[in-house]
């Protein structure tokens, strides 16, 4: 499910009657410092009418002045804010390294960061810290041992519903959360994995750009093995790539992965052997510490079957080379510099188009955030998140929830029974603002200031152990899925909950000094977006308790699907490139939430004390605030990857949501004949 507001994980960018193309907001930008978005900034474009290109009108000046930093594939309001947040956090970590006592949580954070920054120690260690893992791989003598090692490498590193994260370097990924139809128990969800390229399309699409990337990836595999001292590296790389290509054949597409009904596959231990022969599943589950479980959810049954088939069909030598390569690839950033540089050449330059690797401190911070995210978040919140901001946002959330309920009441197509359950879902929704109610403990995590690779591996194991413990615990509605220092927001469908981390609650998304019109257009639309995810094409399948259940009447569901299809067609018509269009079905959940969320935020603003009785000028501020929050520039390689694999439309096209809202037309005097104009009957209206 495309529930998170965006997929930037590092704290960290035509009418229905006829298609037309608007110049895509991508660029081959050179290295330079970018200008952060400013609330209520003067829109650029006297030469562009809002009705022809609202994105360019609102962001043209920023687009003209801004160049993508050399270490980035994209840049925008969110990226700039993440950069500012990261700079603050690094100062906090450096202060902790100098002043916090050994053994304290803050000092543990500082030790992790310090070890990652100690490049001399990393160079001196070479592959020593990875050697036990490589030796474990080399010792594999039969299929049972292979199955056990594959299980030992399993990590809780995917999240299909809260973050649309399907990427894992291991053969499978596992996610621990409450059952789709059993909200009172947690389950282990098994997901597809095992490929080094971003998606099956990179292996299977028959076009020159993909063919070039495949060739470069195979060369990269060989280069990594050769660097680590493996002989016949090119021949080994060819076999590894062939194995990954076989795995990709059985992978679900991104659209299939987003279909929660296809993921609802309860399996017992016996089902694995019966439905996915080829793997020694008993050995695998023992390695994964899941041997005592008898209830799983096979999120990607086809991929599980395909992987098990390859465990039996592919020779052990290739599997061992495959595991060795993926170990080197996964931990390259904490190996000697040559390994990290080699990885960047492919994944940075090749896949995102970034000409320059990020500075070491940024990579160190990303690793520290990943390993001890709530410990870092606690440090950030204590320093940078005022209590009055939380109170104001909570009030906005309450207003927007009420606005959404009022919109539900006005739906003439919805049956009373469906309406009552929809309103109950809004009312019972948990909304976390700023930071979690209780903090995760890292007391059991061993961190050394001199062992970067060991720290990363121990942190992964620690996280897996914590997640594994959920199988003996009751689901928690108030559990957070994002750390406070992440510039993002998320809807959690199984929990019927929302998270708004502290880091996004600052300019340009939320500014206590800006007008309410701007704030409702910026952070208000984000809040509305996340609430609306509970009623998008997937969220609408979950009830107030987070149970996957059909609670709609047949007629209501038919109307909803018909209206949604119009939005699919609208987005299918947007073409960033002559040979590549937006996938309206892949991005439907996000597009629906953009539309409903913006409408609810507008209603909430007009109903608020500061919005009552306001006219066109306030409405212009509202919609401009929305458009400026999506300002983004992307390199071609990054934009193509976004369009192919991301459930979110690029920022430019998310801005065009406004063409479906009647007040936007009045605020900017949008007339027939202008490119974004839609006749009233063509405007998509769902919620």
C-alpha cells in the first residue's frame, strides 16, 4: 500500500478529453547549493499563467535558481529540509561524543557515528569483520546448509504497507505486524527479495536503457568479486546475474504488490514445503529463528515458489558466489574505500545519475539513523521540537478530521451503513504528532567506536530480534513506523493510525510565523493526504480496527471504483518523457489521497476561525502553499526510476491535483482553453 507521504527514507521530489505534455521538472543539474523553499514566497512566473502550468507558476523562480547538488539524484523542498535537519543532528552527535558519559544512549549514538567516520580504521581492518560471514557462506556443503544460511541472513528490512518498501538484499524480507484479518495477533509476512536491481522490470523490460543497465550491473558484480580476491570473477558474475534474472521472473510487479488481496495468503509451516518445494524449509526457519511459528502470511507466494525452485535448481557454487557478492555489496560502505567507491559508480552514477558521492558524514548519519533511529530522534526532539508546535498541529489535525467527516456526510452516493463505518474509522484513528508516546530502548545493542562494520551488523541483528519478539506480543495501535527526525508522514492501515514526525513540522511545510492559509495548504494538505489514505483504493479495504474486510455496499464500491478510474486516466495522460508516461494505476493510492486530502484541508481552513469569510487572496495563498511544498528537480535517471517503481507521482504532477478542485479555478481565474482547465463534469470527485 502506498501509504507514506513520500519514499524519501533518508532524513533523510492532458485533460480527460485529450492528452497533452507539460515540460517535466527534471534537470541535468551541476553541483551547486540549492535554495530552500520559503513559505509565502513570491511565485515566479509572470510569463506562465496558473491555468497553463500551476507548478511552473508557483515554482518557476525556484526552478531557475536551483541546481541539483552533485551528490543527489533529485532536489526539492523535502530534500532541503532533510539537509537542514541532518546538519542539526550531526552537531548534536558531535556534542554527545564530547560531553556524554560512556554507556549513555546518546554516547552510544555518537560511538556508532564515530566508528563510521573512522576511515583509517576501516581501511586497516579490510575484510576482517566480514570474514566470519564469508567463511559461513564458503562452508555450505549441501542444500540444507544453504537453506539454513539463507534463513540466518533474513532481516526485518521490508515494509509493504507503511513504506511500500519491498527492497532487501536477502533472498526474502520479513515484516512483523498484525494479521490482515486478525488484528489481535502479530504475524511474520514473507516478501520477495534477492535481486540487486531496483525492480523486476530492470531485468525483463526489453529496451536499450534497461539493457545498458543490465550490462553495467553484471560488470559491477564482477568488479566487486575481483576486488575481494575471487578468481574468474566475470564468469561468476554472469552466473549470479542469471540467477537473479530467474528470481526476477517470479517476482510480482509493483502493481501486483500493491494489491492487498493478492497478498492475503495465510500459510502454515506445512504449506511452505507443499506449495514451494525445493527449499529445506525446516532448516530455513531454524536459521531465521522462526521454527516455533506455524502461522505466516506469504505476501508474495509466486516469488517464494520461484526462489525455492532456484534453491534446488541452481548449483551450490553459484549460490555461494551470489551470497558472497550480496554480502560485499550490502556492507560496502563500511568496507575499505575502494568497495564503497565501486558501489557508488553503479548505484549512484548509473542508477540515479548523481555525479558525486555524498560526503562521508552524510553516509555516516544515514547509517546511524538506520541503526538507532529513535535514539537519534529523541536527541532531535529534545532540542528542536517546541511543545506549542505539537499543540497547534494537533488542533489542525482535529479540524481536518472534522472536515473529512463533513465531506462524508455530504456524499449523496454513499449508503448510510457505509457512511457510519467510514465516520467511525475517522473518529477512532490514532494520530501521533512529533514523536512516539514511549521510546524504544537500545540497552542491549553493543556499539564500538572502532568497529563500523560490526556495529552495522549487530544493529541489524538487534532490530531483527526486537521485531521477532512481536510474535509473542499484542499489536500496538500507538506504535510508530517513522522516527521523529524523518521528513515524512505516514498512514498505518493495520493500526488505523497516522504518524507526523517532528522534522516535517517546520518550514516550508509548517511555519508558525506563516498565515493559516499557507499552513493549511502545505502541512494541512499533508495531514489531509494521510487521513485520506484510509479511504484510498487500498485503505478503503480496511475497517476501523485495521481488519481487511469488505465493509462497503456493492453500489458504493462500484461508484468509488468508477470515480477512481477517472483519476487513473487523468494521470496516465501525463508524460515526463516521450517514451515514458506516469502509471495512473501504480500511483492511484497516492493520487486519490492528494485529491481528497487537499480538498479536506481546504474545507478545514475555510471552517477555521482564521479562514471564515476569507476571499480569493487567502485561497491563492492556500493553493500556492500546496504547490510550493512539491517543488522538485530530478535528474533524468532518477525521474525514470521514480516513474517506473515509485507509487508516488513526481512532485510536478502531484501539484496538478488542483485542477480537480473548483475553488482553484476561481482563485486564479482559470479559463477554458488553458492547459490545466477541466470542464466541471470532467473534474474527478471521489470524497
